[in-house]
């Protein structure tokens, strides 16, 4: 029997002052002021409730729930923060990743979030099937998820930050990326699990990985995600090591595409804001994390004006202390 969520204090949908009717997992009718549903339905008294759309979290690192408020990482900017936490994260196991994911998804649900992204890029030998674990946890809780098969192929042996034990080689990354796309990526109306491909950052993912990942995403028609322009240190790294600014690097590697959404996006100049809008990219704004790491603030108004879609993200709990999207 359909269910009428009846007479809420407020319903944030047009022409739905008396609530909505749901049938299974779909809204089938909006009930305007002064009307009853056309559909025969059981009623739930919502007079003490506000009906909101399900919130959407567009960037997270759920495994970081394990190092929330860790004393080694407090009052640090991004690069020293990463250096403090990588040795702890290198101990990640399959079971701890499962529990961290379950905790993060539960916190998100409790704050009104029904669709979540997770960007998991850390692959230890004890946790090589990270995507499979997250699919299982999302399905058990009834969450819709965009699970990012993240990746890093640059480590301390290459002069980068991550320990050698948490990165993978290019062939391993691409092979597993194709596996999880073919196994889990759903398409069309009603999709509840989708896979995106997500090299971590310009300073932990090689140019070859960025380009190969873009090619793979185009071949399988899935989305792309990465961190970009989060700190001045990152911009300085790109200029000194890659010979260009972060947005130019996206252009060089085939990432200026409407299938791309970017995390943070703080340090764009005016010309870059316009370019991103012209190519139809999207940005995830992570305000709490950006404040805790003293990174800066995203130019959300200018980006939206340029045609960039802007979403919100909690980012990892190690730079937020919670997974509460509200």
C-alpha cells in the first residue's frame, strides 16, 4: 500500500503543502494545499516533521573515521597533516575499513543524507577489495552511493608523501578499476550503486595514471573525480614539478570534461573559473574541512555564475570530526 506522509510542518517541494505519497522507493504524488491524494494510501501523521529532499554528500574519505581528532594531526595544514596520518592509515585492514564505512554511512543517514560519495584511494595489502566492502555496506544500509575507485601510484620511493605500502602500480589500478566497473556500476533510472574513477591528487598520482584513468572512464561511460587546487602548496608543486597550474594539468591529461567533478577547488583564478564552467565541470565544496586545515574557501558564487555545478561534501572525518552533512 502506498504511504501518504501527511500534513508536515513544511515540505520542501512545490505544491506539496499536504505532503507526498510514496510507493516503494518512489515519490508518486505531491499533495497540494486543500487536497487529498488521488491515490489510495495509508497515512503517516507528519505534523511534527519537516520533509526534506535526501541530501547528497559529494566528497568523503570514510576510512578516516578511524583517525578522527587524532592528536598528531591537530592544528596542521594539509601537507604536514598528511605526513602525520599516512603512517597510521598504512595499517588499514579490511575489517577496519568496513567498520569505518558503516559508521560514516550511519552518521550521514542520521543527518538526512541519502546519497553519498566516497573517495577511497588507500590500498594496503590487508585491504585490496575496498570497493567490494563499501558496496556491501551501502546495500545493507539502503544508501545510494557513488563509490570512487581511488588510486595513488607515487610514493616515498618517487619523492612523494605516501608510504610505499599504500600505493599500487598502474596495471594493478587499471585492472581493478575495470573489474569493479563491470561488476558494480549501475546505469539508468533507479541505479543505487555507481563507480567513479578517482586518482587522488597531482602529487600522488602520475600523469600516466591520470590519462589512462580518463581513457578508461570514457570507454565505460563513468565519472571522474580528484582533489584539485586545495592548497597553495599544491599549486606551487604543480608549477615546480609539472610546469603548469592545476587546471592546466587537468587540460593536459584529458580531464576537462563534464564527466568530472573536483574536490575543494579553492585556488582558481578568474580565467580558470570561466574555463571550468565552459567545460561543464562540477565542484564539491568542503567548508568545514577547508577551515580545519586552514586551506581557504571555495569561490562558490563565482563558480556557479560561470556555469559550474557546486555540491557539498563533509570530506574525511580526520579533517571534519564528523560525517554530519547538515
